[in-house]
């Protein structure tokens, strides 16, 4: 690991990183991360979480520094950061967040910072949420970073707005997963569906995001939380995190009709108030419509791609079908709340993190994730 240097903010730092080639492969090789410029912060990573998007990003245009969940410490700051973000000083623990609201675009003005038009590059006049070009060099060429973060690396360089102050008592190896998977799941329950005390919730898919939905529903006061998965170990984790009931779908129930009957049996014949899908299986994208009651919320979280179809009567009556991004995250509101829940033990991160790895074990970490052996895997650097 490269040395933790704070004395010379103008020097580039060398360190290992996982570089995707855009064709499904990756290498772990040294990269050079330049000093921060105006408004930028260089971070030494302590831990980085894995999610299925990281596997998908292996086929994004490369070369690309992989990874988008991470926590670490501020290594150095660029000009102007001391004035605009005085708490971002060398040694400060931080959480990285890929949705960086500008506060000025129409989406931000409507309180939808996760859809910021600067972050997503819709409005060029707003500028970019990425650091200035040339921030990372690999084999002598400039490379981009996944989600403008690239957390599968010993160092990263980001805009100051991408960082939230992390309480020192939250271990980075647990806190790093708050930056995407946990925020997506908890936020879907609390911010998007707005689960209320006494509501009934069904969650299809109990990986990292689905288990975070379970926790979000519990934190919101749901009376019944039905966890649905074909893996007994995943269902046991769901029970430990707040599920009140579990269902293991049969392999021959491809359309989910038997599952819908079972959910209605557990919800007084009505269906769930809120049904979430977090499997990543395109064929299940509309399954929540079958599981929720009339007037209920059907929430698809997995970003499933590919052609899917749905019979219109599944929308009857007054059902709302939602495909939210990042749990409706507003960093200044949501991360302090997540930190507080985690510090009080109400948001169990240690149960979610089932496997830890070194950067050189990234291939094994991806295999474990795809095989369902891990709920959340974490790369540790310290």
C-alpha cells in the first residue's frame, strides 16, 4: 500500500487500483493520482463495498477504475476547500457518495438531488460533478473512474461535495456500504415508498439491497415484513434484520401467481402495502405489482435490463410502479440519519457485511457475490 502522505499536497500519489478493460476483465496495477485542484479532495481509501453494478461496469467503456462504494480518510485538499468545507481536513474520516447534488438545477430545486442534472450530465451549463481531467493516470494515460469515484483503489480524487463526514466510531469496513447499497434500500423504504407505522411490506430478493429494504421498513415501523428469496441463508439474514415472515418461492412458480397468493394470505387477503423487487432478474421486474394491494406501491430496485412485458390488469387499481434511483438520496439529510441509526445499533451493518477481501482477491469477491454466497462483500485496504 502507498504511504499515507499529508505533508506534500502537490505530489502525485502512487497506489494499486482495479482497472476494468471494458470487455469483462480487469487488472490490478499501479495508478498515479494527482494532487487536488480547486474544490477537490484526495482520499485514501480504507474500505470499498461491492455490488452487482460493479460487475456490470466491467463492460462499460474502459479503461475504468472500478468501484463506487467507499470510505476512507482525507489525504489532502485543494484550493478553496478549507473555506467551503472547513471540516474536510487531512485525517478526517469520510464516506464517498456518487450522487452529488448541485442545488441549482430543476431536480435539485424540487428536492430530488439523486436526479441532479449536473451529476448526470444533462445540463452542460452546470458543469461536471467529476474532478478536472487528468486526475488518474494508468500506464501513462488518463483514465476515468466508475461513478466518478473509482473506489477499488488505494486513493481517489473527488469533488468536495462527494464527501460526507464519517463518525470516527463507525468502522470503514462497515460504513463503506452506506454509500450505495444501504442508501438505495433504506431510502427506497423510507424516502420513496414512505412506509408508515403498521404497514405491510414484501421484499423479493434478500441480497444487500433487499436486506437494506427490510431494515428500512423496520425502522419505519412496518408491522409485517415478508422476505422472499430462494436461498435459506438469505432468509435467515432477513429474519435477523427485522423480517417477520419468510417465503421461499418454488421453481415452478415462474409467473409469481402462487407467491402472490401466499403474500395475500399473510396480509389479510389484501396484498402488501409496499412490494419491492431487488433481484436483478429482468423477468421479475413487474412482480411487485402482483404482490401489492390496490392503491399500493410496487418498487423495482434492481435496475433490471432487458425486454420485459406486463399485463395491464396488474396495475389495477391505483397501483403506483416506481423505479427510484439511489433511494431518493439527499446527502445532507440522509447520511447523518444513517450514521445515527448505525451508531445506535438500529441499522445493522455488520450483519450485512458477510465477507471481506483484499484488493488482490477482487475476482473471488465478484464470484462470491454472483453466486449469492455473500450479502455484502467489502474490499479492505487497512
